[in-house]
C-alpha cells in the first residue's frame, strides 16, 4: 500500500484481500493491512470511575513503517475513565463484526488538533465496550475493515484474557 497522508486515496486494487492479516483482539478477529505489525499490547485490571468496581482494559497497537497506527481498546465491563475532548468533522453509523457501531472522523482528538478515524461499539453479550482509533486510514476504509471483522465464540472472561495475536494462514 502506498505511503500517503490522511485524505489521499489508497492505491490498491478494489476487492483485493491478499494484503490483509487476521488478528485476534479480545473476542474480535480483525483483518488489517499486512503492513501493520503489532507494536504493543496490554491487559490490565484497573479501578472503575470514582474507584467503584474495576474493569479489565485491553489495548492492542499496530503500526506500519509510515508511522500510521491502529489502536484497539476493549473494556469489560466499561471504560474506566471518560474520553478525552474530541470534535467530530464527520460522524456516521455502520457495522462492526455484524453489529451497529458509531464512526467518527475527528478534527480534534484527545484535546489536540488531530485527524483520526474512530469506531465505537458496545457488546452487551460480552459485557464490553470497544474502540478503534486509526491514523492513516480514511473513515470508509476503517468501516470496510471492521465490517469484514468477526467475533470468536468465547465468554466475556475468556475474551478479556485473549490479548492480541496473529492468526496463522491456513
């Protein structure tokens, strides 16, 4: 895939899935461009808002050679802290692994001028909330990747311990 800035067209053939790798992230199977490699992962039990209860937070970060990132966050049962200031340039609804999700292209993210593509979803069956933040992907590209993602059949507890890992090709 060509090196490009946010907003430029990707120079790949439409419908070509050869450049994708499947990754397990919590209960999700995500198909990411092969140029992205897992940079870090973290699974941690953290106090809930106001110190009430606790939540399991899973974070996976993939990065390519151009510094573009895809960051997956999973919280069981809820995010431990409120989100940072964000201003949307565009918002839409779509599908992520067979369920509805909110998609946002930002003007401001985490309180700073930043154009990123963000997806949010609640998964009541897995007692979880999820978010993906992508730099270097257009909002429609993120929607296409997440629409093609699936869920593994596992409990919320097992998903919270799954972490991030590549699925070997068959």
